[in-house]
C-alpha cells in the first residue's frame, strides 16, 4: 500500500492510499475532471508525490441573436 499525494502546481488535489502506483503519461480522472500524470516522485518508503495537469476545457461563447437591436 502506498500513500499518494496528487498535486497540480503547488495545490494539493487529492491524497489517496493505493495498491498500484500510477504511471507517467497515464490518463486518469480526479473529482470528475480528466488529468494527465506528468511525474511521480518517491518521498520515502511508502509516500509518493504525483504531479498532474488537468485538461483545459474551453468556454462556450453565447450565440448573438441577429434580429434584435440593443435598446
């Protein structure tokens, strides 16, 4: 069993007790968001730091109504 701490930048996202360690370049889902693992660092025997990057979701632009004028 390994204690894994997931970080995005300097922000701690999740701490979890895992049987298998995640691999680098693996795609995972954390809190409903897609993420990619960048690096895995071993702190001591059972503690690991995992650096991740969340997928950027572009914001949708509202469609302008062509027939109406601003008042």
